[in-house]
C-alpha cells in the first residue's frame, strides 16, 4: 500500500510538472508577446513564418541556436523571419545583439519576463516557429531546427 501511494504521488507530480512546463502545443494559437521595446525600434518584415528565439547573451547554447537560425532565415527569406526575445537589459544586451539586426530579424526586450512566462519558457535556448496566423508549427531547441524541417513547414504553406 505504501508503494502504491508513493507511486501515485510521483505520477501526479510528473503530470503537474509536465503540464506547467509545456505551454506550447503545435497547432494552437500562441500567447501574445509582451515587449517593452524593440532594438533600435526595428521590427522584422512580415513573413509567412516567424521563429521566436528566447535568448540570453551569456549562453553559448543560445549563441549556437542564433547562428543556426540566422542561416535558415537568410536561406528562406522572405518567407521566414526571426524575433530574438530577451529578458536582459536594453543597454547591455542591445550592444551585443545589434549585429544581428536585419530586415527579417528583430530583437525584442521582454516586458518584465511576461512573454517568457506566457510561453512557459523555463529553459533556454528555446524557440517557436509560428505561421502568419500566430499558430505554433514547431517548437524546441533552435540548434535542432534545420533546413529539412523548414522545407517541410514551407511546403505545408504551398498546399
């Protein structure tokens, strides 16, 4: 009986933990982004698909994801763009992120961590690809996003 109670408690705990850690479901509408500023007041051009990268400039994994996604944005423009969103201070992060600005790449500064909370982001790097109707079509670590995945996503749009 004791084993049963412990097993049941662990099972319930894992379900609750999983439910709070995964707010993004592919196909569902994404929560609104709450940003207090755009770097240099520049937002990316509209595209069929947008990658929202949750980022911190001191994370090597975030830098790796950013490099990977930038290559994909460049290869698939104008159908694919990126928003880098950070909770960092505008003055400190803005300097390091300015080099990434482009017509199809923008940097947004999260409003008191609201966007991170609304999206349920607990670990970075994390990114979400959404369509023009703001529905999630892919989510995960940006370093694992590759041209094969993007090609499948863009093929869906053509149907």
